[in-house]
C-alpha cells in the first residue's frame, strides 16, 4: 500500500508542483541543488506529455493502470 501512496504523491503532487514552478518562474529559474534540478526535469517531462483533452486523460489513466496493475505484476 505504501508504493501506491508514493506513486499518487509523485503523480498528483510533486510533479504538478514542479510544472507549476516552471510555468511561474519561466526563464528566471535559479536551481540550487540536485533535488531542484530533478524536480525541474520531472516538471518539464510532465508538461511535455500532459493531456490536452478528455480523451488524452482517459488514455493516460489507462496506460498507467495497465503498467502498474497488469504488466508489472505479470
């Protein structure tokens, strides 16, 4: 159960916060630590593959479900 909570926090808290920081800071991003750099990379990755409409959201959810609950357990 701990892994599910960790996945949820990363997917719906940490990565979106990183993406918002990138959008807010724009080109004025001043990274301080390796953790900041990692967070920015995750935020950029999320922004690049973000769903743009409802069907994209459904597809994203389905792919995540298949990966976590079908392919990984097999």
